[in-house]
């Protein structure tokens, strides 16, 4: 289990073009070390029409920093959720 991947820019440039026309709901898992990291990823994903939802990875114990902090801190989780919704979910409304 791990979060190793080539990042959101790689996903947008290489993976998304191959899956955007698939007749399915697409959910993308995001993670970060800071609230700003999460928001930056969600801002990049928000314009992609076929990304229907994001899964916010807030409690991943196999990383050295970041995610676990949000899963254990209700105030940090509230701020994270509020900022992600502002930058991703609300932009998806038609």
C-alpha cells in the first residue's frame, strides 16, 4: 500500500485523456501534507468535467507526514473540508 504516483499534472496530461470518455463516474483520490497541497490538487482537478468526485485521503498511516494529522484533528479536518469544497465541489455545480 502506498501513495506513490506521478502526481496530478501527470494524471491530467496522460491518464485523464484516456478515461474522460468512459461512460462511468470517475472518483479521484487526493492527498497532501498541508491544506494548501490538497487545495492545489483540487483546483487542478475541478475544471475536468468527467471527474465527478474526489476522495480525500486524510488518514494514511503509511506516510511520514501530513495525512494522519487531518484524520486526528477535527479542526484541521473542518478547515480542509471547507477549503476543498470551495475549490472543487462548488465549481462542479451546473
